[in-house]
């Protein structure tokens, strides 16, 4: 990214429930990375999956960000309203012969809206790409396919702001991935690339659980003629027993936290864990702007308990 370019970061929460500590952590760091560079911050509500996302959660996410003191520029983008843009990108890839129908029943599962391969998703072996036309026709009579993109044998390398160099060989580490589910919903990987491009995002700061999605996204950007943003994958906050914090951890959920803490208290605890303040003290995001530096932020996932801070 040329030095003169204005940083444009983004929040991209999935409104499938209340935000939790892990979301607040990545939102705070994404906001600080953009604002400390004098940059802009945009908001995209990743409400692609109609089974999991609800309009009231979108409103709640925005109220929660505001309550914390994290603001954004311009109107929010809703992925649920972006089907045409995804369809156009899907068509572009299809015209290039890169897209094929997949009739495997596991397909739906593999198209999780934010995939985590460490959670057990498996590499797809390209079975449906090699289906004889007759067999494909027979399957098409009874099943609606998901749609996959065929990845080339290519190594994608990039330098992450926090994790350093990271690379994947697309066929061996990633495999053909889903662009559109069998129920017609476009997959996270496609939507995120199309939207980051449309929003002019040039700095993506998010949880390191998405690190292994980045090579796929960089490759899709190339195929769609979109610029590459800079990426920074922040370490994950773990529960005191070492598990990843999840939406099911009720005490880490913002609804519960708001009853016990003020916004500056919460932000102060996260800022202390991020190494931005030497000792815990209540603080606003605004006050942290001059203190922010990636050099201070830990690289490894860390156990975090709001009580311990
Ligand atoms: N919507 C995803 C999440 O909340 C984040 C996607 C991204 O940052 O690319 O986990």
C-alpha cells in the first residue's frame, strides 16, 4: 500500500447474536489501527445467512459499538442486500470456467459463513469437478447443487501486520471452495472479497481464526481485478480454561457485561490485555488512539478473564 493512501478499515460483525468479548477485542483493535493512522472506518453487517441473522441483531450490534465509543464513517452496508453484486462476481468467475456444481451433501456444511478449518472442516477433493456429464445430469434431477470454484496450483504468500509471513498452496492447503450454497446463499469468501472491494477497504484487521481464509481471498481479488488490502490478524482471546471464547459463553456476552461494567471499564481491560496501557484503568477508545502501536499487541492467543484484569 503506498504511504500516501488514506487507511480505510472496517468492522464486519456477523449479527447472529449479541457481540462477545472476542468481537469487541477485534473491533477495538481494528478501529484503533485505522484511527491512529488518521484513517476511516466503515461498517458492514455480515447478515448473509438468513437462518442465523436477524434484523434486530444488526441494530443491537450498532448500538453496542456506539456504546463502546467505536464510531464508523458513512452508512453501514448490509450483506443481505448485496445479492446482485455477488451474482455478478459469481458470473465473472463462471465465464472463466472456474465454477462447477457440487452435489455432495456435505457441501452445505462446508459453506459456513465464516469457516474455521481448525474446527474440523476438511479439504474438498474435487470429486464433483470430475463427474462424468451423464452422472451430473442424473444428480441434477434430484438435488440442488452448491457451487464451487476451482483453485489453481499456486502458492499465495502475504505479509500479515501481526503474524508476519503466511502462505498457502491453494490446491493442497485449501482446495476448491464454495461460492454459493445449495440454497442460493452466497458464501462468506465471495461476499467478503466483493464487499471489501466495493467499500474501498484497504486494511482488514480481524481475528486470527480467519488467517487461513486470507490466501483464498487474495486469490479471488486477483481473479476479480480487485486490489489487495493489507491484513492484520489479531490473536484470539481464550476463556481461562483455554477454549476459544464463543457466543455461547454467556458471561462474555455484551448484554451481561453491560450490566456489570461501564464502557471505559471494558475498554480499559481490553486495552491492558493488548499491551496499550501498563496497568488497568478505565479508558475510552479515543484516549487510546495516541497509545496504539502494533509493536505492543501480543501475537499469541491469550487467556483472558474480565475478572482477572
Ligand atoms: N463476519 C466475520 C465474523 O464476525 C468476520 C469476517 C471478516 O472479518 O472477514 O467473524
